[in-house]
C-alpha cells in the first residue's frame, strides 16, 4: 500500500498547483479504468437476467418486475417447478419439449465430484510434500512443473481425454467389468478435469501451509513427533481454512470448465449412475446450443441464458465462500 | 534410550513403527507430486505422437500445414487462417486490457481510499476472476451480437470476450507487482517534492514494470488458449478464410482444433494434434519470455 501521509505541498508556485491539478485528473482517469470492472458485472447480470426472464416469463425483465411489483398476475411460460423438478431436458422437441435442467446439473455434478476425487487427494499430498518434505532442489523443479500443468489450454486436455484416457484407460477398464462404453464418457471427463485442477489445490494449499508458523511445528517436534505427525496433526489442521478455500476454488473451476468436458463427456443429457456413459454438463449444453444455430428469440436461444444464469449463480456462491475462507486464513497467522 | 526410566517412559511407543509410518507417508506424498508431472509428460507425449503420425502416416508436410488454410478436405487442411485469427484476437485483446488493467491496478494500489465503494470494487474483482470464461462469451453473444449492439460474428467481438476474461487476471497480477515496490522508494520521491502521480510514473511504475509485464504475458497466454468464449460468440473453424482485420469473420486456432477433434476420420484427429503442437509452441514461447523477464529483472530492487 502507499503511505498514509499525503504529499500535500502548500506553495504559491503555479507549477506545483498545476502538478497537483494533473494529479487529481489522473486519479479520475484511473478511477474510470477500475469502473470497467463494475460495468462488466452489471452487464453480466443484465444480460443473463433479461434473457432468462424471456425464457421463464416470455417477457422483458423490466416489464415482469413492474408487473410483479404492482401485484399484477404474471403468466409464466415455464414454471420454476418444471425447470427445477420436471421430467426431462429436451428443449427442441417439437411436440413435447421438456424443460427440466436436472440432467445438465447432474452431469456437472458427476464431473465435479469425480474430478474432486482426483484433485483433492493428489493436490493436498503434493502441497504437504512441497511445504513439509521437499528439499529446495526438488521444489525448484516441481513448482514450475505444476505451473505448466495449470497453463495447458483446456481444449488440449479434451483432446488428451479422447486420444489417450478413453482408449487406454477407460475402455480396458470397461471391458474388464464387462460394460459398454462410448468415446465420450463421464470417467474420462472427470479424470482430465481432476488433473487440470491439481495445480489449483496444490498451490493454494501450499500457500496456506507455508503460512503456518514454525513455532507450532517445533513445539510438536519437541514433544517427539515425527514429520508424519506434524504434517497431519499440526500443519493440516492449522491451515484448514486455506486448504478448504483451495478445494472450493478447484470445485468452482470444475463446474465452469467447458471445453474438456464438452469433448470428453459428450452431448447426451441424462441422469446416469455409471461412469462409462455419455452425459452433458451445463457448459457443454451451452456450447451445443450455440453451435446448433439457436435462432434469436427461440426457446433454445433463451434456454442458453437460463442455464448460463444458473451456472453463474452457482460459481458466484462458490467464489463468495472461497473469499470468506481466504480472508479467514489470512487473518489467522498474521 | 538405554536408561531404565526412559524405557519405562516410552515403553508403549514402537519407534520403529513410527519411523516406518513416516517414511511411507513421505513416499506417498512424493508419488502424488510426481503423478501431476507424469500426467503432464503423458499428455505432451500423446500429442506429439499423434502429430508425428500425421507427418509419417498421412504424409502431411509441416510447412504445408502451417501455410495453407483449413479445408474440408483433410489432405489440404492447414492452420494458417486460424493462426492469423488467433493472433489478431490476442493482439486486440491485449491492447484493450493492458492500459485499462494497469490503470485500474494503480488506482487500487496507490490511490484508493478505504471506502465502502472501493471495498465493493475489490470484492467484485475477486468474483470476476472466478466467473467461468464460457459465461463471458455468453454475455458478449447476448449483448454484442444479438442484443442492443448488432456487431455480427467478427474478430472484434471475440477480442472483447477475451478481454473480459483476462482483465481481472491482469489487474490482480499488476496489483501484486505494485505492492512489491517498497514504500521507502515512494517516500524518497515524495521527500524531494514529487506529487503522487510523478512518483508513480517516474519511480513506482518503472520499478514494477517487469512484474507487470510478466503478469500480462501470462494473462495473454491464458487468452491464447481460450476456446469456450470464442465458440459462444460464433467463432468457426476457418474453411477457406484468412481474416485480415478486426471486422472480419471470427476464426481461431483453438476453435479449429475443436472442430477437427470432433470429426470421425482419423486424419482429422491427427490434424487436431498438429494444431495443438502449434498452439503449445506459441504458448511455450510466451512463457519463456515471461520467465526471461522475471529472472532478468528480479533482483534489481531488493
């Protein structure tokens, strides 16, 4: 942060006054820059809510809000009950369309949980290794390696899923169990999303673990604890809010992940319980709908924004939770 | 350990077991850390192998692949048009975000009073960084293509979508770079009568510039690999089209790879791999520039 004392110069010299005037002008310009971020947020809310209102009420957002406020009855085209607890998701069906978002949410849920089973154990153990065991030399190679892993574009992970994970891991496993599998399946999607979120879990957890003061470790060592006891009995509990922040961020990323799951997990919205079947996540639906030439004003076009709004709200809640946890662990050991 | 009282004291502890447990856990942690890197190595090996198959099995010339523009016929497909589109996209996105991003970071680090509005901006920034990139694409689709502004599916709209994705990243990394400049440097400048802006422009910014550049390059590398926001604003795999300016139809390398990866013929699959090699080579170049800047200027101000 800057210093608290403002360099206010009191002088009759005109140049100083001009300098200070320019200073204030610049401050205004810089404030304009930051206001772009607020504008972006407003744009996100406006577009998503407006189009989602078209989807649910078949009317403009402002009209619907005015009608609701004045107590007029609003005819709802697609009820929230149907959206959240209907029968199936098939927006384009000409005779009997279904508007239940459940299958898409279920697809996202499967991928996210599967990815968490990969990234949370591996990421946490990696963080413990980096903060408690690793020598400087090992860290020097391990950390850049993780950074590279985090920098690989998600489309490349998608390609990796269909060209390696599915044919070499998932298909043999399915054959062993005697079940059919497709080139797109839940397991491959979950594994690649898990791999790509390992660096998030590892680096943020390690941050939290490194901020645990050495006094706590030394106290445990003085009592005769081994590194194993210190890692799991002292460091992990002491950094728990930071570690949870890392988990939540990784899960939030997995929910919003688009390309890898689109390629790896497919385009079939369904409630499935097998890791070898094709599903569709919320994000994959968005890609699917926009590629399928959704005509402006059609129900397919508007459904895009209803699903987008739901996705945005879910990730927003996760991010707020993450920020709260992060604040807490920053305050714990100052 | 040999004196009788000690034996009694630790009689119920099997030291051998404790040590074995510790060693086993250490190995487990080590294996986990290696697993991530192993996945990375496998991924790169897989992509290189598939790309090599393209050169050996299908006889696709590398020069031909780089210089010709994508076609429905896999024998004549190439990534030139897509590459040009991607370069145009990130150049435009960088121009749009660099100045706004650094300006916003300067405001938040150097000027911002601790008011409620600033705290709101801060919290909002953290949330924007966590919004999925596909949502930014959707918002641009609804606002700039089908909404009040009908710009069409052009490069400029794609660049705006990418700019929205990377702006929070640039702001946060520039803030970190500014924070790393010690206050003593600022105070020295104030002491000789400089105003706040003079101090920032002549002292703080030059000192923070390597950090800002590194963060910006990494953010642009992120934009380079983005696919979802571009798909949302209607990017297509380039058929016979080489874009020439910001108002041309939007096409990008990542989107072309996505299109190839989805076709059933094996030849398109290896074309996708070759496109990915091109994508990763550029990414590697950007990262090396960032690492070079970081190591070259790192120790100057400590």
